[in-house]
């Protein structure tokens, strides 16, 4: 009950599933209780430092932190691997609590260098705590979940920061800057309780990711190992580059801001109060931005666009300094520093953390520690060096420091663009093909035509020695009569009771039984048969016999007509007797028709084509007729097309034609299929889609125009929505399960067609992987599939397709589809 | 040819009697029956060849088409109790590289869940 109420409250602001609510709330408070003390510690850090040192000494603070933080990274990594996560985080929080009390005591001794030490300690505390938090998030959630919930978690952090800033601002002048430190241990104690509660709820296997299994020797992950991991991965290198550029820009802006504050506010406690208020206001603005925009912007534009927002805004901000007089620089400083921090707390942070999620778990944690701590601080050091060089050594003014900020922001933009390309690649690598194309599996192992010939040969042995001999002859001609095959299909002569070849010539006498004699030379046999068939006398006699068989029709035994049909295929196409094949192609006996169609395929005379097409509706010779027409190739395309378009034509025939065109596979056949798809032939639409999909599967460089596919896609999506709504209606009416089941199956078929259509205009393998993982993958791989679709589909398409495949409650799905179906009626996917 | 259908644990079993050949005209072909089950959302198909004496090229085509249709929807089609004669021919024609063939129905049914 409580959980349901909790979910109801939170789901007003966040896209959250009912079972996610309790954990999400804990994660929210965890972040809140880290950032609250952090935003007391921060203004104290800056104010105390500026009390003891000039702004020119600020770069030394940045450098010291950067140098020391490397060792902290090593220690942090070792502890992460040594202890279970929960214990590790708890111990570090207890350590920080003790440090705060110690600093409070030591500040009473008024040692100047203590403010430098405290600066260092603050950065370590903030970096470590925030990293631990995001590691916990990565432990608990997969990418798609994280993207939905990251906004909610960041809210917790923002609210905590606002609370801490307000407290610092209000109490600094009253109790003094140093005494503010005593508030923090109490808050951290609450955080400790929340973290323990959070990990207690998680299944052990989820949390064990990235750690060694029990009993295994645990290798400590060193700084060098983390560095090597990052170095070997292009994605991680680009991410490091992005973070470096971002932090360098932030350091330069921070220096400009602190310098202006020092020059404007001299008194320590007043400065602490101002800084507390400034950070508080920045966080409030960040919170508002975050609530209103972060998830919306991410959902609307995706990570790949949002990653560019911050550098572009700061690029403009850096130029703006030249519009402000020196006396008014505090306003510029507040605006740019405010923008930097606000965007960093909201969009940039969310994007950076989301960029980690597609990385393999065993790499992620090690790389994250290295990038978040070392790269982060290296970038600060780099920024500090730039300040020392240009401000201290080359005597740049505060305004002129923007000439350094601007190019570094440009580099940031370049890294963001490069990372965009890599992000999609890494999401794809997390998706595996679930099942291979069965046609290809069969083709790899089996020669279908030969297999059928073998089965027919063996079967014909029982029927007719003539047919048997003819089939053997085919095997010999194809050079496929292997020793194994000979053994299997050979027989004893006294088993045969079928008519002999002699009976064809109407010669009385004993049965001639063709045995598979190893002594017979295959090539010699071929030549002998052809020579006989070329004789005029033979042609004359055989023509009479065949005409007699064909004219008697069904009164003649099937086997006689089968033999005649087979024999006609062995003639030259110009032989007059070949015309008799026409009647055999449409014979009532499927076996006779089969042999006749096969013979027609050999002869390739155009007059047989309409008759073969007619046989497409006969289930027992459909496959033979299909193979025959495919073999005819290009010359039948127009005939097939005209039959496909003819609404009077038997629908079974029309439904067989797309497959034939697809398997002919020439550009003309492809164009024919595409044009028929665009022509809106609904009764054969599934077959057209299947045929084009198979074509694309075999020719992935095939490009179909979007204007052909999009209208069909639009229609299929709309129909899917209507089916969903119909299912909902039936469920509400309490209708029988079979009706609902039928509609669900229909929806499933529609979805398959939607993905097949997408495969025609988007990278084939990507769409295939996404579809297969949505149908048959784990929850994690389904989420990766959705992430992939989100990144590769155009905005208008994904808006309509994703609701059909997302894992959301059914009533929510129906609600969204109801809204979208109205929108679909107004929109066309072809519109720019 | 007579084809009877039964179900066990979400697996559809087709018990085929007679010979799967072109000349044996029935109301529905084997592939049509398999496709009907696939349209109903079934994805596990077992063909019982215990009473199948022989098949011709049409029969081979039907079995291959059924396999392809099932597999391309992420399903599995398997064969059980094939005769020694047929099995030998399946081996020579490499069909054993495509189909999973079992002697025993229980083991065949278990294999659907082992994956």
C-alpha cells in the first residue's frame, strides 16, 4: 500500500515503475545527504583560502589537489576492490566525519597553510562521495532505467546542495565560517544509514558485478591498470578528453569568478555568506532547470545533442566578458560561473554519467574512478598551469583570460562530436544477434535442389524404373552421384516391378533394370543419350507416344505422364513434341505437374510461364512453380507484376509473387517490389514486406527510398495502436481470452512488419539486433535495444514507435497510443 | 498422410502418419499447419516421424519451409523418431546439420527448455 502511494506521488514528476519507487527514494536521499554537507564545506573552503592567500595563489591550490588526488584514486580503487561496496562507502563516510571534527579543532590554531590543506581535503571529500554515489547507481540500474530516473536522483543532489548553501549563507555571519564545519558530521551520519539500507535491498548478484567471485583471488585494480583500460579504449579516451576540456574551462571560469569575488568582498564571513548564497541560488536555478528541462531535453533531443549544449553556452559566455566594464565584472562573473555550475549540475552531469552506462561492468568501475578522479583533477591542474602561464607569468588581465577559455571550449565541442559517433557503436556492441537467418543456415549446409532430387530418385525407384533411370541420369549430369549416394539409392534388380524403358518404345520383352554400374562412364552415358535424342527417327516415334499419353489425360496412368513430362525436359527446346508439356504442367496430378514444371524450367520457353504461374495456387506444386519462375529470372518480372496488380487474379497466386520477385533479386525485381509496396496493395502487403526484407538481408547495401517505405510504416503503426486500443476495450469488457490472444498475435505480427520496414531504410543489422533483443532478450538487452533505436531513428519515427516496444505498464501504453493515434492522423512521416 | 496435433508444455507436437508426398493430397499441408501455430504465437514445434515411412521432394520442401518459418520468428523446430532409412538419407544430404533429430520424445521435449 505504502509503496503504491509512494509511486503515485513520485510518478507525477518522474517516469517510474511501481517496483522502482522505494529504491529510487533511497537513492534520492543518499545524494541529498552527500551534497548537503558538501555545500557547507565548499564556501568555507574558498572563503578561508582567500582570507589567507591572494587570488594569484589559487592555481597552487588547484595544482596541489591535482597532484595528490592521483594517490587518492589508487587508494580508493584498492578499497573498492578490497571491501564490499556497502562497507567501503560506510567506512569512507565515517573517515570524513572524523576529519571534519579534526579540522574544526585545528582551525582554532590559525595556521595559514591549513586552509590549503583544507582546500585539498574538500576536493577529495566531494569527488570521492559523488563518485561513490554514481557507482551505487550503476550497481543498481541498467542504462534505460538510469536515463528515466537520473533526473530524479539529481534532484536529490540539488536539493541537498540548496539546503547546505542556505545554511552556510545564514549561519556564516552568526556562528563564524570555521564553526560551520561541525554541522557536517551529523548529516553524513544520516547518509550512512541510507546507504546501508539501500544496499541491503539489492540482490547480491547485481552488486557483485565488477568484483571477483567469492573464493577467487582478488586482484587489486591499480592506477596503472585503470589508466591502461582507458588508454586502450577509444571511447574512454574521448570521454577523458571531453572531461578534461570541460574541467579546464570550469577551472578558468572558477579562477575568474573567485578573483572578482576577492576584489569585491573583503571580509571573510561576509564572503562565506555571499558564496553560500551564490551556490544556493545557482542550485535553485539548477533545480528549476532540472525539474523542467533535464529529462524532457534528454528525451526530446537525446544524449548526442544535449552533450553540446554546455560548451556552446560557455563559448558565448566567454566572449561576453568584453561587453562588461571592470566595475561591473561581478555581474558577468556571477552569470558565467552560475551558468557553468547550473549546467554542470544538470545536463552535463546527467549526460556524463549516462555516457558511462553502455560500458562493460568490469571496465566501467575502474575507468570511472580513473576519469572522475584523476582526469578530473589533471584537468584542474592543466587549467591551473594555464592560469600560471597566462595570468601570473604573461600578466594577462582577468578579462584577457577569456582568450584562453574560448579555444579550450572549442576543443570540448570537438570531443563531444567525436564521442557522439562512438556512443552508438558501443551501444550496438552490447547487443547480440539472437537467431540467425534460417534461409542462410539451410543454404550453408544443404543443396536444396540436390536434396530434393535425391529424395525423388529414391522414391521413383518404387514407381518406375524409367523415372528412376532419368533421375539417376540427372544426378550423373550434376556430377553428384557420390559413392555414399550410390550405396543408398542402389537396389537389387528383383525388387523392381515398375515399367521399363522398353515399354516406352512399346517393345515387348523382359524388363530392363538400370543398375548403378560403376563400370558405366558417366560422360559416355550423357553423350549416348543425347545422340539418341537427336535422331529424327527417335523424335518421330517418341512424339507419337507422348501425344498419345497426353491426349489420354487422366485415363493414362500417372506414372506414364510423369515419365513423359520428365522426358520432355531432356529434349531440345525447339523439338515440336515439347509443346505437349503445356498440358502436363496443369495436370491434375501434382506429381505429373511437378515433373512437367521442372522440365519447363530446363526448356525456358515463354509460353509455359502463365501455366506455371497458375500452379502457384496449388499448395502441392507451389514450391516447384516458385523455383521455376525464379529460374526464368528477369524475363518473367513484367508478367508477374501485371498478375500481382490484377485485383481479379486469385489471391493465392498474387501472394506467391512477391517472394519470387524477391528471390530473383535483380534491380528490376527490386524496383517492382518497391513500387508495388508504394502502390498500397493491402492484400499482399505482408508478402511484399517479407520479400523486400529478405532482399535487404542478402543485399545490405540496398537502399530503398524513404518515400516508399514511410507511408506503409505510418499505416502499420496506426493499425498497431488501434489493435492495442481494441485489446484494452476487450479487457475492460471482460471478453474471452482467445479473442484477446488473437489480437495480441496480430499485434506481434504488425510489430515484426514495422521492424522489417525499418530494416529497409535504416542499418539492417542494427534494426535486426534491436528487434530480436526486444522479442527474446533479457531486460538489460531490451533496454540497450531501446537505447539504440532512440539514437538511430529519426525523431518523428521514434516518438511513435518506442511506445509500442517500451516496457511500460499496459494501461500507460494504451494511454500514450490513444494520444499518438490522434497525432498520427495529422502527421505524415514524409513531411520535412 | 494424416497429421494430428497435440500440445505438451507449450510445445506443439505434430504426429505424422503415412508418407509426406506430393501425391497425397490433404486439406492442409504440413507447412500450412505449422504456420497456423506460428500465427497463434507458438514457437516450439516438434515433428514426430514415428509413423512416417518415406518422404519425397515435396515432403523435404515442407519440412524445410516449416523450419525456416519457425526459426525466423525466433522459434525452434525439431524432429523425433525418424526411421533409420530416412536418417541415413538425411545424413547424406546434410539435413542433419540443420535439424536436431532425437530418438526419444521426452529428450526432445526437454531439449526445448535446455536452451
